């Protein structure tokens, strides 16, 4: 008599499935599938154009749900097609496992439990990155990935490269992805966070075989190049669109103003001077003429100087729409101080083109730098005075 999977009812109650993409993992695939099927019948395999004995191995497991195509398209495409298939079959969640044997099916119950504890969240299985046989390059790459994930989302986590994940398919909806290979797992993580999906971590075990037994389809030069390009695009998108969008949404909610006032302005773990410096520095960064990089530089410097990042970012938005034209115009007028007889009026008699921008650029740059310094100092002084008044009243009250 065939033994029934131990957690099949739990998978069905949550409408969840295990999703395993595979490409030329014939040496480990059968063991991975056997282990997963001990927990549930709901196992989806995506055969990403395998050229080894994978098809013959898959025939040994008739209960599998199979997505197969050729030629090989990359892990990103395999996951995307697996997501689409799972949604067509009515699943709300998938738990992804790698087919190379590094993930343990014994962690499936704890991943499944996250649905009850964090419904609608994207959960990453955090590995022990200091265990035996853990590749040094993987540890370093993970630290870099964690850093850029923090920059683009504001979230900190121990492991952003683990492929053992719980994906909330319905919450992710119909997002259109661009990446097709390993970098897809970075894209889907960042874009899910941008969408407002909670991202969290839970510990999982991982097995790394000795180097001589290890099978990897990761190609250092092309894959690292794609990941680098993706991070550049994500960072630019973050500071040109996501941060301004989130800031406007923040301002539209009255309760956020109260929370900011209580938690960032009035809280007593920082001095009035430090808070005022953070606000003044944010105004300086919002005006300084490095458009597209203002928020990025503001965050990096505030981290280095241990300034209040929330206050820095809030005040740095002084130049975001709809205030942008006023800051530009004020910068241009301020530049007249330095231009002397060559100072210009902001009138585009011959239209708005590259030549007119070039003619007015020097005056704008000088003015913007001057306005940034003066504005930052003025706001610092005013903030310090107001904080001294309001926080003193709070302490006396």
C-alpha cells in the first residue's frame, strides 16, 4: 500500500504546490522529487529544456504536474512559466525548491506554516551561510545582493539569493517581468516589495556538496553582468519613480504625519542638533544638482554619518513634483549672483532645446549649489530652534 503524503491536506487547504524548475539535474532530481512527494501530491516540475536523462526520470513519477519545453530558456523563464501554470490550476501559493539537492523537503512544513502566520507574504528560506562547503563566492555575492536589496526597498534581510521561497501568486498578480535567467529572482523580490507585498525570512537547512561533486549552471561573466545591469536599473527606478511615488502616498495619509511627528521628531533617542542636521542635510541633498542620484546619495551619506534616515529622506523630497519647477527656477535666479554681467533671464526665445539648456546650465548649477548650501543651513537653524521649543514642551508635559 502506497503511503499517503504527510501534509497533503495542508497543501490543499492553502491551495499551495511545490514548484521545482530543473535543467540537467539528472543526478539529483529523482531524490528531490521523492522527498517532496512524501509531503504532498501537489508537485509541479518545469523541465527547462533538459538534454540529459531528465525526461526518463520524470516518467517514473506519474503523479507530477509537468511543464516541459525546449530549448533551455533559463531559470527565470522556468519560474515564470511555473507561476503561470500554477495559477491556471487554481493554486494561490507555490513553494520553490531547486533540483540540485541543496534544499531539504523537511523544511516544507515550516514554509507552509508561514501562510498561516504571514498570509500573502513572500517568504525566503534563509540559509546558514557559514556552514561547511558553503562557497565563499556565494557568501560574498549574497552580501552584495542584500545591500542592493536594502537600497532599492529599504528592507534588510539575511539571504536574498536563496531559491527556497514561498510565493503568494494571487498577491503578485499579473506583474510583467523582464528577466529570464538567474537575475529574475532578484527582480521578482524587489518588484514584489514595491507592490507592497510583505517580504520575510524563515530559517531553512541547505546542503552544499564538496566542490568536486557540485553542479552549477551559473556562468560568472554573463550572469554577473546581467545582475549588475539589473541592479543599476532597479536603483534608478527606485530613486526616480518608486521613492517619489511612495513619498506622495505617504503625504496623502494624515495618520502618517502624526506617526512621523511622534516617532521621528519627538522621540528622545537623538539630540535636537542631530535631528536638525538630518533635516538640513536632506534639504541640501534635495536641491544639489545631481538629479537622479539625490536620494541615493542622501541615503548612503546618512548611513555613513548615522543620521536619521527618515528625516533626511523626508526633507530631501523638497525638489520632487510638484515643487520641482519652483526649485529649478529659484536655483536659476540664485545663480545670477555669480554670473555678473553674463547673467541671463530664464526666457526661451528660440524654444526649449539642447542649445538653450546648455546656455543656461552654468548659471543653474552655480545657483543650485548656492541655494542648497543656504537652504540647508537655514532649515537646520530653524529646525533646531523649533525642536528645542517643542521637545522641551514635551519633556515638561
